[in-house]
C-alpha cells in the first residue's frame, strides 16, 4: 500500500472536516485550545496507524485526550454529517 498517498488523501479529508468543525459554533468549543493544523496532522497520523501503516502518532490516546468531552447523540450526528460531507467533497 502507498502510505504516502493514503496520508495525503486522509489529510485532505481531515482539512475539510476540521474546516467545518472549527466554523461550527458548538463543535468549535471542543477544540478552542487546539490549533487546527495540529489536530489535522495528529488525526491523520492516528488514522494511518489504525489502517496498518507506520505508527507515527505521538499524541495522547483518544480515551485520555477526550475524557473531558461529553458527546451526546446530537453532537455525534453533527460530527458524522461533517465527516460524510468531507468525504464527498474530497472524492
């Protein structure tokens, strides 16, 4: 598998996704102390490792990084909507 191309594709999706998240008045509060480009790169590295590629993600594990966030069904659905849109927009 060409992990360089996969990384570029995932980063493109993450850029579009986080553009939406950081513009959303509700979800942007979750990331108020995080720079968008950093979270985009961290999420990309995390996903590459999850897909079996090189393990270069150096952030906290999701359980520890998100323990302060209560995600209700509405927030989960909004996140899913933005992620689906990001996939569609980057085909």
